[in-house]
C-alpha cells in the first residue's frame, strides 16, 4: 500500500485540479479522496507530495531504446531508467533496432528484456514493412498478438504511397494506428538541417519544410481513402500542422505529436555542434510559433520525445557525418513547463493532457486517475530550480543540446504499477 | 592595437579593422614574392601541419610555399594516402598529427564546420583552408588584396558574383569580407544555385539575387567568377550548353560592366564553360595575380597565428631583407 498525500491532483480526463490523496494497492489505484480523508492503514508507505502535482502516468509515444543491436548507445535498462527520471511511466519504442522489430519474435524479445531489466512500461511499435524496407507488409497481426501498440517505418516514411495505403487498410482492420515519419526522401536527400538563411550561411545542406509537408499531404489523403488511424510523428512544420488541422476538421482519424526540441529551439540555434542535428531538423521561427499554437489549441495531440541516443563515438564527429537525434526523456517535462506553462502559452492542465490523455487517445486507451485504474503516476514540481547535467544521466549517450540548461520545475517521482521507480 | 588570431576559421566573425590589419600585414610579404631570394627566417624551427582531407592542389601548394618562405617546415597529409581511408575519425587524425607537435594546423575538409570542430579540440592554432560550402578565408583575403591593388580600394564597390553561389565557400568569404567595407553584392546564376536566402546571410550587407547576366553586370566594379563544378551539373541536372548560353562571361557581356571592371576567378578555370579564354587571359583578368597574392596572404596568416604581431611592431619582411644566412633553415 502506498499513500500519496498533500499533492495537487491534475487529471485532464476528469478535469480534476484539486488537493487530493491517493491510496495505491499494488498495481491499481484503490482510492481517490479529498485531502486528509484517507487514513494511512498499518504498514502503508507514505509519499508526501506537498507542493507537488500528481498526474496520471506520462506516456511517451516516440523513443528509441536501441535494444536489441545497438546496446553501446542504450539498453532497455538504461533507457527506461532515463525515462523514469523524466517522469515517463510508459515508453513506446520504435522498431528500428538491429534486427528490426518486424516480427513477433523480436517483439517478444523486447518485452522480455523490458520486464527483466526495465524501470517503466515498454510498449513496442512494430515495423510497417519487412525490415522497414518499404517492400512487403510485415507480420503485423503476429506482432499485435505479441504486444505492439502501433506500426511505423520510423526513420523514414513508408516508402511508397501504394504500400502506405495497404498498411493503412490492413491496420484499420487490426485497429492499430499507423505512425508516419513524414518525409519526402528525395527532397531531403543529403540534408543535415532545415533549409533557410541559417543553412545557407553555415553552408550545410538543408531540407525544405516541404519535405515533411509533401509526405503529410500524401498520408492524409490515404487516411481519408482508407479511414485508418494515422498519426504523424515529430511534426515540425507549420504547413504540416495546417494539414493535420484540416484533416481533423473533416473528421478524419488523424493525430500528431510534437517534440520538446521542436517547440523550444529553431534552425537559427544550429551551430556546427552535432547535438543540434536531428530529423526532422529544427524548424523555422514561424514553425515554432505555429507548433506552440497547435499545442495550445488542440491540433497537436501529444508531446513525444523522439529520445534518440547515439554513443559519443558515433555522434561526436563532423556535423555532416553525425547521425540524427538527441536524448529527450529527462528534459521533456521541464521544457514543456518552461515553454508552454511558465510562458503562459497553455494551462498546466493542457500540458498534462499532452503527456497523458493525448498520447493515450492516439493509442486508443484510457489514462486517468480513478479507483481501479493502473497505479501509474507522474509526480512533478512546477517551481523547483534545477540545472540539467547530461553527465548525471543514466542513459549511455550524451547527445543533448540542453546540457547545462536551467529549469523551473521537473519530475519529482515516477510510479509504475504502484512501485516508485524514480524519486528525485 | 594588438590583434590576436588564435585561429583563422572564418572571415564572418572578424571586424573591418581586423580584416584591414590582415591585408596590411600581407603587403610586405607581397614584396618578398618579387625578391630573388624569397626565404625569411621568421618561423625558423616552426612546423606547419597541412592536413588536406579534401583534394586540393593550388591551396595546398600555396600554404606549403608560404610556410617554406617563412622558414617553417611543413608536414603534409593528403586524403588519398591517409588513414582516413582506413576509417580513422577526423579528430583522431588531428590528434595524431598534433602529437608530432606542429605549431599550426592548416586544414581543408569537405564538411562545413570541420575546421571549427577541430579547433574546439586542438590546443594549437587552426587555419581553415576551406570547409565544405562554408568559408575559404585565405581565398577571401587574397581576393580583397588583389582588388585593392588593382582598384586602389575595397570600399563601396559593386561586386558581382557569378555561378554556383549556394555551394561556394569562396563567395561566402568574399561577402563577409568585402561586405564590411561597404561593398554591394549582386549574385547571379541558375536559380537553383542562387536561392533568395543568400540575400540575408550577412545582415546589413546589401545583397541581391538576379537571374539575368545583363542585369548582374551593370555597373559592376568587380566580377567574381566561380568555378562551375562539373560534378554539380548533375545535381541539379543542368545542361552545360544551357549554362554557357545564359551565364558564360564573354567579351561582349563584359562590356556591359563598368569600363574598368576586373575579373577574378579562384581557379581552376573551366575554359569555355563559365568564362571564355579571351576574357580569362584579357587585361581585366586578375587570375594569376590572385595566385601570387595567395602566397603573401598565407604567409601573413601563418605568421600571425604562430608568432603574433602588433600594429606598431616591425614587420618581419621589412626587418630583415632575406639573406643567405636566413635561408639556411636546415
């Protein structure tokens, strides 16, 4: 038994924002009541959340845990440890491991490793096509039975419109969302950052915003054709957001996520430091403003980290040669507080929704604080001053552009299935 | 006034005063080039690492000659023969060369920002001899020196740059240098190579992109040609014939520029593609002066980053006329 008392419960699903206590009994929430109304039974552990927010457990729709195959950059153990420190109780891991998660055996391996070594829940995403090669549809039904929650060829889009249509059709029948890394690869070929004045000045090859928007347009049309659930990953461009907005207003089942780095940084921040290299690349000033508006007005469904660890030997090279991606778990909540809440762009309630109910809806599940629900909770501060130091991260990688950044508020405790997996 | 140049990575961050100082310091070294004995003892005992990760003939020989005329020794790394072919990282190669204790690291690399990256990790001065499509500082300086010699000034000129500007480090270095002296720029070439973003790469510097040669050459004092990289003609697929039709600099087109306009080209020239032989070899062309000035500018750069200098100090090329004894470095 774990009694969480004196906290401020913020639950977007029930629109609750009140001082309440929670009693957890093993893996479930047993009781939720006004502050002071639950007596601590004998032997109950007490977690004093005075001055802290108590929210449903955060879900990250987009992460790379690198196991199997790239354990020198991250493992299930180190990645989920970092996720727990970031306040995430569940992490969806992309299939671009070695081997690719394109069949039930790999899915089961991932889940076994997660159970054996992980700190938080791991929900695998299966490859849409065999080897993510864009040729044949992978064994999606088998992977669903093994435990995948969505499919994606992340790292690239489903290669052709024809195959994307077939995957969408098939996944509609299986009731799985299709997550698209939207990018016209011919427009983006060789590019290492967003095309614009900064790329032109630095002499780095840029990809235009259209590289993303062209593919979003294709996929939205196919979502309309098939009626399937389409989720646009790490959306970065205003033009893409407008298409998602239009799709939603037409009643299509189209959702999208935005990463903390895209709502925080812009292309003008890019230097020759490869910690500023990710795909999609940091976008324009106007794009960031549009993303912030979309996060506030509901066009954006979720904040997802795209946590992409790369060991120093791979990442610390010339900008052109470095792989795309940065760490994301441990700074996501603090960046959201900084950029969305403290700046007055969104309410605290809305921010919590983007980490909980929003991603849950994309996956077609519930996420709320109520008796009988899984005891997954994220407890965080909105005012504690701290500085992010990547050296202290349990991640095996160090590729964060936010190292040394000062924050106000961040994760305080992470509870998964009634167990405290992180306490800061 | 003391100017410290720890590294020379780009011209963009330098002030007009610093740039003028670099040009002024090159002047006496220009005189050395005319002397029958060209070797000074200024950097005797010093070693310059020439790390060319991307193929180069002219710039590598020019830096090597500059080092030798200052009395320094050079150690050469050429991409073809080096262990980068065997998979060694750039930083490991740099650390290994540095372990042989050079006093300066001159490098060329195909990745933009590569010199900046190496400079962050080395404790000796790094000189950028061209990084990807970013900058080529010594070329920018030698171009400015050539212009100043021919026209008497580098201030308030109309400078026209022709060709593949998007992929040109020479164009960027020229814009960042001459732009600080009130020059106005007209950039011209096929639209894919001359994106409008170029107009904003140097805030405060008037830059306009035009797509018609006639318009580009009007009132030009300086015409800076860029080599049409034949490999670029495949990306985008562009016909060389079309390029010649629209953008080749020939005598007739040159008449549309200012009467005393000069023509610069960083080389190597593709005769008959971007420029006709009569223009390349004509009186308005400065091509070979550029090459000569390149050695002087690079002597100044190596001297300043290795030895340092003050404005009031005696210039080494004036201090001691080259003589037999100073020539014996070995």
